[in-house]
């Protein structure tokens, strides 16, 4: 992915980007990368557009699957889904991660056991987590 700053015509490149989202008011860019070399490891990253600074929110492995990157409207929170199971299991158990600007990396939200989801339900990989307009709620889907 190539990010070009039009005001001074500079470019920043990010390798192996699989999914991305821009904050609504241009605060930053959230993206997942498959990695594959020493310059860009697999994981989820936040690029602050004002400071031009890259922050690693989650460091993974090349075989991890990241999906559903999402940013709150004010750009202070992010969420994404992670499947860290590298087997060929037919049922994939995606985990929900949440990050706020005051934290250095994303934290696991154990929604399957601690947030009132019925037994044997799992987080759906087919729905991107969505923040409410004020950022106080995070919506997701289950299977």
C-alpha cells in the first residue's frame, strides 16, 4: 500500500497490506499486514497521519488471519478480528481485539465467555466490528 501526502508529495509504503480503514476525520490509518519479511511483520498497525508515526497494535505470525479492521468515528479506538489457529479446522474461532489511543497495543476482549453470549456461539468473521457514533458501544455479530 502506498500512502501519498498531497501537500508535499511524499510517499509512505506499507508492505503486504490485506485490509485497511481510514478514520472518518483523517486522524489515522488502521491496517493489517501479512508480513512476510523483516521490514513489515504480520500484524495490525495504526499510522497516525498527523505525527506520521507507525504503532504496532498486534504482532502476529504470517499464518494468522486478521479481518474486520474498524475505527471509531473520533479515531481514538480500533477493533479487529484475529484467527490465530494455524490448523485446518473447519470451524474458525475469531477473537475480538480492542485498542484505545492511550494503550500501546490491542487487548483481547473475551466475548465468547465473559460478555453474555450464549454457549457455543462464536464471533462471526463475516461482520466487521462497528463502533457507535459516540464510540461508547462496539457492535459485533455471532454465529
